[in-house]
C-alpha cells in the first residue's frame, strides 16, 4: 500500500462533509474555505512523538483520540467551535490493522463534533503525530491577558489524574488486565481527555482570562499571571482531585500531581465573583471549582507563599 492508497482508505472518509464552509475538501493541493460573516478563524497545532509523549506500543485508537482531543483543548480555551483539522502522520511502516484502529479513534471525535479531517501529509520515519485544529469564533476570543484583581480563579474537572496514569503505562504496558477500578479510571482520563468545548463557549460571556491545562496547573497559572500583570493566589485545599487519585496516591501526592502534572486538558480561568452562579447554572453537568483569587502584584502564590520553586510544568529541551 503506497501513500495515496493509505490516505484514500483510512483518512479520506474522515473528511467527507457537506458543510458550506468548504469550497474544496480532500483531493486538491489545498483546502479552500469561505468564512461566514462575522467569524474569526482560530488555529493551533500539537505534535506528539513516540518515546516523548507516549510509549511504544500505545493502542492506536486511544492514541489517536488523545492526540486530537488534546489539540481540541486549545480551541476550547479560546471559546472556539471546532471546524476542521489537518493531520501530518509519520509512520515507521504501513500496518493496516494499526491504521484502521487509529482512524477509528479519530472518527469518534469527528462524529461527535462534526469535525472533519481536511488534508495533511503522510511520511515514513519514527512515529510522530502532528494535528492542526481550526475553529470558528463569533465573539472576542478568550485570552490569557484579561485577569483582574478580585477575580475568582477556577478550574474544570479534576486535576492530576493523567499524571498519575503515567506510572501505570509502564507497569501494565498499556494492558487493562489486572487493573483495579481506580487504575482503569486514571488510564481512561489519560487516554480519553474531554475537550471542554461547551465550557469554553459558555466562558465567552463571563471569563476575564482562560488557558487549558496541558503542562500543569502552576505553570499555566504563571502564564495568566504574566500575561495579565497580576498575581494568582491559589489554595491547595481547594484543588479538585478525584477519589480514585486520592485512594491510589494519598492526599499529599495527589496534591503534587494536581499542581504540576499535565495532560488533564482541563480549563483554568478567571471571572468576576458575581458571574460565578450564572456560569455554574449554564454547565450543570460539569464540575467547576474555585481554587483561588486574583490579586494585585505578579507571579503565582500557593497558600500564601510564592510558588516559583514549584513551577514544574513540562518543557522540552530541559
């Protein structure tokens, strides 16, 4: 199977769409689209490399889902509606069974969000997945730079679960047999993050700043603090952690993971106190937690102490 046969069999079906946004889809040198009146286009790209972002032998369908969902989290952080994505896939060999599972993993999100694949590239080499996502905005985007003193600091979901799952990946070599219910929960959180698209759109009308948590809570809080020229004061007793994480790791280790581990792809955001109840009522199915307040100053504080030495978010080349 050559490159073009591979694309036609496994990936072209993911790009079929009758959306009026697209003048052309797969099959030409470029995708051509016409933006609706009043719309802005949001773009973001993520790359995942075998041995850096995931272990060799990771299940192809779970890997595909995690790669696309993680990239979609950037759209959620801006308040954008998913429109389409492109894929650059580098493969060591053509494995048809692996490719079928990989395409099936993508299809879950393609179908759930009407989010077609509209082009990309395939090459031979070490396994590497690059996904560029595109979304539409009909309002001013959520940014990192709008936090104001007096705002609430809040997060969605629970934190630290995906980070705790990393040790399980090696221990069980990506196999579910022999896993406890709590361990299965953590692995599910790692492989199937939920892009908070609906929350991002709800935040458009009330949040002063927003960022997705891909590199750890403290590291992301530092980005908001710097962009907004304020101080973020966090309360460790208010960090939302799952009962599964507490059971497996204990309170202290769960706290460390919630602060510094990445890959949960939840949203960290700020908003005025009077807007909190309206937001909570608008997304009743989602757990939202207040974890601190924005103050005048600079940097990130944890339980009243400057947290500079705790900013351990993952960075490449370090």
